[in-house]
C-alpha cells in the first residue's frame, strides 16, 4: 500500500470523524435546544405535586406521561451536564404557558411552591374559622373530632378559651399545611398584636388586663363594621363600665343563645333569659370574647373616643346614632327602629 493511499485513508477517516462529531454536536445542540427553549405543552395553568424525596427524572416522566414534555431522558442528560435539579424541593408547583423545563426546575430547586390563602374575617367566631379550615382543599385536616373546647390544649394552652384568640388576617401557606399550623400562626399573631396594642393603651380604663381588652374589642367588632365608629362605640362601652351601667349589647346575647335558637331576630324573651353572655341581665364584660376582633377594634378598645355618649342605636344602614341621654336615645329608637317621623337635630356627630 502506497504512502499516498495511506494518506488518503487517514484523510477520509479524519473527515468521517469530523462529520460524525459535527452530527453528534448538532444532535446534542438540538437536544439542548429542545430542553431549554421548548415551552411546556400547557394552554392554561396546570399544577404539579412533588412529594418529598422524589427525583427529577420521576417528575419529568410524569410530565411526559401527561403530554407536557416530549422526552424525559433529554432532561436527564441536561441535568447531568448542568447540575440543575439535583435537590428539588417538595411541594405544589404552578405550570404556566410559556414556561420551559429550566424555568420549572429552577422553581423546584428554590422551592417556589404555590401559596394558597385563607382569610380569617373580622368578626368571625371560632366556629366559623374552623369551618373555613375544614372546607379549604389545600389545608390538611388533623383536628377532625377535636372539640372546640380542646383546641387550645392541642396548641399548648389548656386553660384558655379559643374564642377571640386568632387574629383576622389573610394567611398564605403551601398545600398540605395542617389546620393546627394555621391555628398556631393565627394565635401567635393575635398574642403579638394584643401585646403591642396593650402597651399603647390610654390611662384610666375600667379594666386591667389585655384579655379584658380582647373581650371588649370582640364586642366592638360585632357592633359595628364602620371603621370610623369603632372608637366611638368603644367610648360608649367604657363610660358605661365606669358608671356601673350594663352594656346591653345584642351581639353578646346572641352569642350566649343555644345553637339554632337565634333565627335572625332577637325576641324579648331572649333579652330576659339570663346567660353568662347576656349583658342585659348582667353587669360588666362577658366571660370570654364573642368573636375574632381585628386590629382596629383592638386599638379602639384601649383608645376609646372621649365624649359623653352613653347610648347608640342602628340607623339600619350600617351606621349608628349616638346619644348622651336616655331621652334622646329613646327618640332615636322611635325614629330608626319604629319608623316615626322625628327630628333629632344635628347633635349626634
């Protein structure tokens, strides 16, 4: 075999090797492009649940089976080269139109899970809060069968009544968060809010403890939803407490009635039936809060508006008429509750 023939053979071999390398490189580039630039096949938001300990390839095979990516093995090779996706975190992830595999893997590496929300509404009772927790599909129920009276013991406060002790806010959490965890957060938020607000209280209040302020705040919360009225309502109750007058507030009576007794209207017999929560028959504050007060009501309870009002009655539009004397109050009742044509003047506000 001549030297020229050998040279031609070597040249051909090198040429074939270069072509093969180019083809391989082009194939690898195509695979890389397919992984890094091709969006997931989602037309609208979908969700992916990643359990603890699950591998990236397992997740990708699920996406492949759902028709959202073409080849899970491509992602495996991409992950080996880049090191991405080696420690993905458990949780629920949102898959959005336009999202690529690297986008998703980056989210899973950082643990950017979907956060769900639950709003504890100002004025809700503890029972309503528990119902909202039980009905939320992202909350893990762990307290089924635990009575309301036993909840605080579960949270570590066995001597505490649960009513009022959870701060109305919107709580964000990942899917699978337990009802106990959310209750613990809401309780801690209330303790911190109450402690801070109590430090800024006015002097000379007719009660001595933060818990009594919480009770009064809950009554204020149930009496008015008007932000501008809360301190005025608080002022009425504080003056009545100072003067030894009964609070005579309907929401406390309603709270103390047996379940199912109240059908949207208080009767005379309800006002005359003595219970620990009937402020028409008993002096002072109720033994526990009657609802979950928000921050504004907490602040109003310890910083009541100074004035002379001792009475108020609903105008049936969400606001109230305030009176300094029983005579004026009775006229307001006749006007707003009985519909009589009475001119009350402009001395209320």
